[in-house]
C-alpha cells in the first residue's frame, strides 16, 4: 500500500496521454529517419545482391550455352571445310587427267600432221627430182645419141630402137 | 507462512500494478518509460545508420545483421502475407519489428528491467499506425465505398444474414483488430514483467524469511526467474513478429480483391 499512498493507482488499460504523444513523436522520428535514409538503400542493395547472384548464374549459363553453340558451329564449319577440300582435290585430279589427255591428243595430232607434211614434201621432192632427172636423162640420151650417130650412122635404125627402149625403161622406172 | 513473508521489510511484495508506474523523473513528460522509448529510437537510428553508412555487395558484419533482419521481414512476413505488394511495405515493417523487438527486450535488459510496451500507450500508438495504414491502403486501392463494401459484406450470403453479419464484420475489422493488436502486445509484456517480479522479488522475500527451508527453496525461485528471463526473450521476439505479421495480414486483406 506504499505506492497507493503516493497517489491513485493507475489502471493499466488506461493510457497516459503524455506517453501517447511521446510514443507517436518518437516512433514517427524513427520511421522518418530509417525509411528516408536507410531502408531504400537496403532494398536497392537487396535487389543488387539478388541480381548479382541470380544474374551471375544466368550470365554463366548464357556464356556456357554460347560457348557450346560456338563449338558446334566451328565443328560444322570444320566438317564443311573438309568436304570442300576433298572436293577441290577431286576436281583438281579430274582436271589434271583431262588436261593430260588433251595435251596427249594434241601432241599426237601434231606429230601426225608433221609426219604427213613430211611425206607430202618427200613426194613432191621425188616428183621434182624425177622430172629433172627425166629432162637430164633426155639430154644425156640425146647427147649420147648424137655421139653415137656421129660415129656410126649405119646402124641408125637399130640404134633408133635402142633409144626408144631405153626411154621407155626409164619412164617405167620413174613411174615406179 | 504469509506472516513470515510479510516480514521481508522494504521489498515490494506482492507485485502490484503500481510497480509498473514508477514515480516521474521530471514531470509526466520525462519518465523512465519515455526515456526508454527515446533510447530505443536512438539505438535503432544509430545502428542502422552505422551499419548502412557504406553498404557493399559483400556486407560487413553490421550490414549483414541489418540486412538479415530486413530480409526476414521482407521475405517471411511481407511477401508471405501480402505477396508482391508487400515488398514496398517491408521497410516500414522492418522498422516496426525492430522497434517492438528492442523495446520488448528492454524488459530483460539489466538496468532497464521493464518494457515500455507494458504501458499500453505505446502499443496503442503502434496499433493505430497499423490501423490507419490498412484502412488507408484499402481506401486508396478500392475507393472508400468499395473498400467498406468489401470489408463489411461477405459475398454469397443470403441477405437477411447481413443484418447480423455487417455489425460483426464492422466490429471485427475496425474495432477488434486494432484493440487486440495493442492489448496483445501490452498484456504479454505486462504479464512477462509480472512473472519476473514474482520469481525474483519472491526469491528475495523467501531468502529473507526466518525458515531455513524457505531460504533454501528460494534457489528454485531464482532458477525459475532465470528460466523465465530466457522465456521472455522468446516472447519478446515472438510478440514483435506476431504484431508485424498481423499488421501485414490486415494490410494484405485490405489490398486483396476479394473478401
């Protein structure tokens, strides 16, 4: 009963109005300072951290996927290049073969041409020589004949036949 | 036995309501309770300002503690109770949670030994803020008429029932909610302090008795006092958590599209 003696005992469910005022001001101050200066940065930091962790994971995944894709791409490209190289090699081989045959054919043709030209010129030469010889032989024959005639005109008839025969022989030999 | 206990002169025995109202230090504005509230406000402002003066992605210890509290309130209370909308309320809930938890813990802090929340004025202030907040949130989202309709009229009920239901719903939403919010916190802190008084003062009273048996038995009272002090830590944090979770729930139900 000591306290009761000091004053009326306060009912615990009745608020002291000064405390209501102080509590409101103090709590308002607390809210104002923390909500203005601390909490926004807290949320930002929270988001930044979540972003850093999840974003980092996501970025790593993306990088991995990209790397895989690049690897696939390079592999495909390599295979493509290989088949292309093989094709080029085959083409080159085929080309070389065709060039070779072409050159051979040309050479053969050329040699044939040269041979026929040679033959022709030989024939012409022979013809010319025969013609010259014939003229020369005729001259020689006449020369010979006049010399024979000069020595013996008695056997003229006989010798006439001889010259004829000789020329004919010559002609047939030239034709041959 | 009661005769022996009364013999303990100078000890305030048995504990009474008067124990909660120590004499003013300097008028009704400067009392132990108002000073404790200012102390709590100062501690929280300094702690958060220091912990967050230079926040980094990889936090320092203080920053980590501050962020853990924030993360707990943000994810386990605000988002749990209110979904995505709750996140913008998380800063206020964090401040509320810290303030209640700290002022509750004053109840077992040596030198202070009593929680400001055992004076109903402070829980009333906090409950009123939540009250205003959930009505404001509801009115802002739905408009006054729609909000009242949503909170008072249950859908799918035959109309004569509304004669009964509307007053009940009104009582529930606009009177019982803030009242219970304030009284729950106040009563827990009041009772907690009373229990600690019973065991500690009671222990000293027993120690001062003439009987050796009662003197030895006081050990049990002191052990209980220690046990109850730990229990009070749990109650302090739990009541802060409950207060915030209910506030979040009320605001969430104001924002919800259906009853």
